[in-house]
């Protein structure tokens, strides 16, 4: 195997790993939006084991979801669409998984969406009374996604240069 073939194989492997991690993250994030009440019940089954900051926030969120579900169950429909959107975005990443050069735009789009999510978390969440520390968690996840997709985009550019047309 020549150096170019070896480099190409290495780039393809790194690209595939990053895209698979992105797809898995999107699927887990999307799927977790639907059973939120059950997830919170599990997390709060032993509230004394949780750090007070998390416990107090999750108790507050749980109360809000219970009251909203009781009085306005249709509002939880937004969680269904949130989950659906994550699943659709994950499906979009199947393109670059199969052919990263042809579908480079999906990776660039994902990096842009991740970067914008940082601003969304640190800006708009403040308008919804989300605690700042939680917004930092959201922003951190988005920032990490941005970095790995930016790396992936750079690997695709390198791959384009060494791959015969």
C-alpha cells in the first residue's frame, strides 16, 4: 500500500468515526426527548444521591412537565418534534458516511448548526429562565460537536486533494 493509499484509508477511517459519533449523539439526544418524564422519575428516584444543583433543577423541570402534561398535554408535542428533528438530522449524516467528498456540505452544515447552537444556549436559554450552568452544559456539547465536525471537514478537504477524481 502506497503512502497516499495509506493516508486516504486513515482519513476515511477518522471521518467515518466522527460521523458515526455524530449520528449516535443525535440519535441519543433525539430519543431521550420523548420519555423525559420517565427519565426524570428515574433520575429523581433517589434525590439525596444527587448534587443539590442538579436535584433542585431536575425537581423543578419535573414539576413543570407534570403540571404542563396534566393541564396542557399537547404542549409535550414539541418534544416529539424535537426528537423527530434530531432523527432527521442523523439521517442526513448517512450521506457523508457513505461518500464524504460528495456530501461534504452536510458536515459543513452540521458545524454551522453546532456553532449557532452555542449562541442559542448562551443567549436564548437565558430568556427561558434556564440556569446559566445548564446553558454552559448545552453550549459545551455544541462546541465539542463544532470542533469534531470542523476537524472532519478538514479531513474531507485533505481527502479530496489525494483522491483521484
